[in-house]
C-alpha cells in the first residue's frame, strides 16, 4: 500500500500502480487542519474514482462555497481538527475562519457520494474576458504527460482590453530525453518547435477559451517549495 499527498497525482499513474497490485490511497489536508481533511478509503473502488481525494474524515464535514455552474467552488471544512487561529494574527485568522468553517483557498467539487475532487487554487484561477474560469493545474496535467516536458507552469497573460486575459505557459523541456532521441546538436529553435507541436496537439483537445496562446521555454527548473511544489508567483507573468 502507498499513501500519496502534498500534490495531485495523475489518475493514470494511480491506476497504473493499482494494475501492479499496489493499493494507492490519496489524501488531502492542510496544516491548519492537523492536517487531514479527506482520504480515499482502502475498501473503495479507487480506480473508478482515481481523480478524487475521497470523502471527508469521519469527524469532519466538507462543503463547497459559492459553486459555479459546474459545481466548482471553494472547499470549506469544519471539524475538531481545525486550528484555533494563526498565532497573534487575528485578521488573517478571521479571513479563513468563518462561522466554524475553515476556508481552504482550494477549489473543487463533490460528487453525489460526497467524494471530493480538487481542481486548483482559488488564487491561481485565470478568468477570461467572457467570465470563463480556467484552472492552470488542469492544463499543466495534460502538458506534463508529454515525454518532452519536464515541468510546466500555466499563467494568465493580459492581452489588453480587446482580448482580455489569455492562457500562457512556461515549459522546462525534458532535455535529456530530447537530446537522447534527436541528438545533442538539437538546438534551441528545434526544441521550441518540438514543444510548440506538443502544445498544438493539446490545444486541439481543449475548448477554445482554454487553449494556450503564449509559449515560452526556460532552460532552468522552476523555483520550488520544500515540498517540491513550484513557487507559482515567482514565475507567472
């Protein structure tokens, strides 16, 4: 059995482990909740719900605040494991603790069995001129499946009043794989053309408003937190 957390795991990867006979349990939590909010039970049909982090822990309750037409909204939680507040930070505490509920800042939805699916961070959402919400983490998941992509970061690009905000992406290519396949003489222009082809194929499968319009290549890896998450606002334009 393997328990995974801290960041989302690709559902296809999870199913792959299950096919090998390794039970994969996925948990979701925050330090402010000591830390577990939900988790996939080991008796459940995990493959069928591979994108979910499971129902709330037995002592807690999850609801979705201000859901949109797709049922996606901010994940809020209450239970005995929620913190009393941030130490000597009353304003910050009041911003996230309301009427006994902790506002996580994460976005997601609940299915009809109460299983939670996380779609991204509230502060990361890209809002288009027409009011459509784009969740960077969703698009990054598709892009990172390419063997030619080591890691990526999706961000909004302000194109002015007429076009509004469009989708941009920074990509750190998988140079080792690229050079092994195409040779060490494969230059920056060739790498960019290759990555543009990857993005073109992905765009064809996405709704028009989610399509990536701006692509940039970075030679170095992204700056990360201690838990290996990209420090998004250190890089986003």
